[in-house]
C-alpha cells in the first residue's frame, strides 16, 4: 500500500485577496500562486485558497479540524484580531474545542486535550 506523505485542505473562496487578508489577521502567513490561487501557512499546515474553477464549485464547503496544544490561546488570539470564535468548551470525550467560520463559510474546528 502507498503511504500518505502529507495533506493540505483546499478552501474555495469568492475573493483570494480578501481571504489572504483574513487568514493573515488570524496569524497565518500567506503566499500567492496567482490572483485566483493562494496559500495560508501556519506551522506545518498549508490551506489552499482558490476561487471557483467550475460553475458548480461550492464556495465555503471546506472544513478542517486542528489538533492544538492550547485551544484557549488560539481562541483568544483570533478574538483579539477581531475574528468570531465559538467556544472553546469541554466535551466528555476528552477535548476542549472551539470553531471559526471564515468569511466564505469554510469551517475551522480546533481542539486540545482537556486539562485536569
């Protein structure tokens, strides 16, 4: 069987420049392939940001879960930058989780282990 060597989510967005600005606000660095395709980078994560290529491409259909060391710190950082964040809150399966929806409707859920 072939091994998976990595993965990078692709978020379809209405405006790549506006999406780059949003992800920079959250603390990501960004780079551009061209005006309709860019990348948002954070640690070893890269999110592709692309405008629809086909008429049936759905903007905002992306979702991503981030396993973090400290969900509260990320929520505080993103709120301080002006982003809307839900949570985090504790769950009985041992995680403290929150979420953020980008301006195009792409979901980023994030969580860290519960601290006792």
